[in-house]
C-alpha cells in the first residue's frame, strides 16, 4: 500500500504532458467565456439600435455560440485523451 502512495507510483505520477494540459484547458474555457461576453455585447447592441436585421444578427450569434461550445468541447476531449 505504501508503494502506491510514493511519488512516481501509479497513483501520483506526473509527466510534462500532464502539466501542459492545464494551461490548454484554461485557454479553452477562456475561449467559451470570451464568446459568451461577445454574444452578450452583440445582443445588447442589436436591442439598442432598431434595424430590420436584428433577428438575423441574433441567429448568427446563436450559431456562433453553438459552434464555439461544440468546438471547444471537442478540443477539450482531444486534450484529455492525449
């Protein structure tokens, strides 16, 4: 049992690849946060200024958010699996 708790054993083994995954995960989560703030900003601007294209702009932003979230989740999956 003590052998498993040693540093470098099966339970607590760290390599350089594991340490490099952490900043990549934070960057991907930051990407989702940035897309959310961008979506809110565009939505506020489209509600402030009335134009006939407001509905189209909201649809484009909804598609953008879906693409960003799906792309980020796929990237996160690839990072975790490597």
